[in-house]
C-alpha cells in the first residue's frame, strides 16, 4: 500500500496500528464517533487506512476486534 505524503499523518497511522494490534491485547471494540466535521472525518480516514494496512499484512496480524462508527450530531456550538 502506498504511503501518504504527510509525515505527520504517517506517524499517526503508525500509532493507530500500534494501539490496535500491539499495545492493547484486549478484544474490546473500538467505537469512533463521527459527526461529519473535518476532525472526525480525518480521524475516521486515518483509522480506515491503518486497518487496511493491517489487513494486508500476513495472517499473524489479523483484524482482531470490531470497529464501530457511531454517527452523532455535535451541535454543541
């Protein structure tokens, strides 16, 4: 899979991969709140890219926990 041009984004993707696959050995699901704004869109995109990369690795690193996206309105402004 092709790398993203932003070094900062690549570091964040690496951290997401580490947290998903290595740091936390629990089977607890990830729940991502998505409002459609720029912040939640970036977060969801980076998680998606990270999970695609993990899926492309050998079977040793399979997707092991569910990831749920919960759409919510963030009309706190």
